[in-house]
C-alpha cells in the first residue's frame, strides 16, 4: 500500500466535478494526477468540505478561492455564465482549450446526481412521491447537457445500484429509470459509452458498497487509447473502460481502525461520566500497519505519529440502555438481546475481521447502523471517513449529525431542502480508493 500523495506531475489533466459532495471522487482523482477546475454542489456544508480540502491552483489563483468556478446549482451553468467560465479557464489554463460545444483538452467531467429517489434507503425517506416529480432525479439531463457544452475527453456518471431497477412511478416498468439515463448519455454525439456495477470491496475499499459507473469516451480519444469497445456492448470492465478488480484485498476493520482506539473511553461509556467534550484529540498509538501509515500521511508527506493532533474523534453520549445493548452485542458475536430488539432498522456489530467473502457492510448516511467491534458505541466521524478511505488530514464542515425532516425534507409539501451533516456527507461520497483506481486507469489507458 503506497502512501497518499497528490500527484502534481500532470498539470494539464483537468477535471470538473458536478454534484461533488464533500469530494470523495475528486480526492481519488487528485491522487491519480487530475486537477479540479470547476465544481458544483448544492449543499453548503458539503461544498464547504469540498473546497477546504482543495489545494491546487487555477493559473495563479488557489482553486478554493476562485469563486467564479464554484456553483451551488448546476442550472447556474448556462448562457453568459458558460462564456465566462470558458474565457476564465482559457486565460488561466491556456492548454485546456475550451470552446463551447467543441472538443477540448478538458480530461474529465464526473458527476453523481443526488440519488435519494433511486436508493432503497431513499425510498424510505422520499414518501409516496413519484420519482418523476423529484427534481433531483432529472439532474442527469442537465449533466448530459454540460458534457455536450464542454466536450471533455471522458465523462463519468456514477450512482447507487438501485438506479438499475428503479421505476419512475409504481405503475412503471422495472429498470425504466436506468434505461432513460443510458439513452440520454448515449445520445451525446461522438462518444462511446460503457458501464459496470462495481463492488467497492473489489477495489481495496473496506465495504461491499456497489456503485454503478458509466464511462463515456470521446471517439477521437478512443481511437488512440487501449480500450476495446468491441468486447461487449455494455460491460465497461470487459471493454477496459474501467479497471478490473484489484489484486490487493480490502483491509480488515482491525487493521483500519485499531490505531484510533482510545482505551480510556470504555470506562467512561460504562460509568456514564461524560465530559462536556467527549472526544480524543491526540493519536494514542503510532501507526500499526501499512494502511494506517497510508491514512496518516499528510499532503506534505509527514506521517502523523503518537501524540499528533487527531480530529473528528468525538463520541456519542449513549444512554445506559444503549451501552448495555451494545456491550451484549460485542460479548455475543453481534446478537441483539431480546429485551433490546426494536422494530427500527437492525443495528449490526462491525466484524473485527472479514470472512473469506470479504466486506459485508455499506457505510450509509446513518452511523447508528453499526456498532464498533471493540467498544460499546457507534463510530466517530473519523472512523466513518476511514471506511470510505478518506485520509486523516481530510476536513469535514457542518454539523456532526442531525435527523428527521432536517435530513430527509418532505417532498409531499415541496420541501426538498436537506441538511447534510458530516456522517451523511461521508456516507454519500464515492470511496476515495475506488476513485483513485478508476482515475489511475483512465489516465494510463486513455488520457495520457
């Protein structure tokens, strides 16, 4: 496992990240040598998380300070604003060579439109509203139009597995959403499109977490690449549009999280003697293995040692009954005692080591779904971020967590505003290592 480092050698490998969230996909692509030059993210906190972790320049301006390249709503990218973007980027990065609706040197446009209406969890929170009436479920159309405007060498659409079987309304046909999405992206002229359902655990990520990844390659670039679109009409892996599964296994959770365990926390949980700030602010151990070295390496190449500042390791102040329940789960291999069972979504004890089948979990927006394998508590934000392979230097903005309508909105009354706290930002992200492997593959096989 190599140490994290932003690859700054490929200064002309530009990307735009639409529906960027807190930046999982961009971070992985930066490790592969790509440089973000435009971003779009509706939620203020997620967009703040994205920008505070971007350190590249566009020309002589730090990208995070180039506010004319940051957008809240993708629908802002239209008319004169497009001309302004093209003029600004061409002046500051002349090699990008943007011209409206003409082929450019922009390497990638990537995006994962919000997926609440496609995912099974989203079904529980979208009320009885036809997916046709959820504005977020038609954003793929605007993404396609943006690709047609800037004409990158490659575009990437990613989403949850639920999109493959989704219906626009209860009377619709299974899979009709995905058929419409595919049809729209395949209508973009002079691009060849393939897609695959990837399991993150096949790409060094400690989760099962299936993601639909569609890749479109501009035909003039395709002819100079090592891709083989004739191998299959759909499968992006068979056609080399996406990388084959990694030979490296995903880390066990003990390997991933053991250096973050603070042994002073367990008696506090048991005694309920909570301090005002219930957190660990320094690493209690040196990195214990290569994956921990990997995640504890800063952008300057310095490795965070024992005693270094540790951020986002704040614990939930669970009630005594919850602590008792979690403790019994740890002692009994994850079995929830009968007296603690509820009709709510069942909580699972995280396994310290995976079985031969590998990771069996998916980090969602709900940290309460999982119990730490060694302490009677849910995971911290930092531990949650490690499940997505965010490095420890990565900063998250906004509230730690929230719930109810603040997280879900209410489409029945036209309320589509959602709070996106730190746990949710992380759960919504593309796993960083998966993005890095895809970025490396595209750079080596297509862009370079």
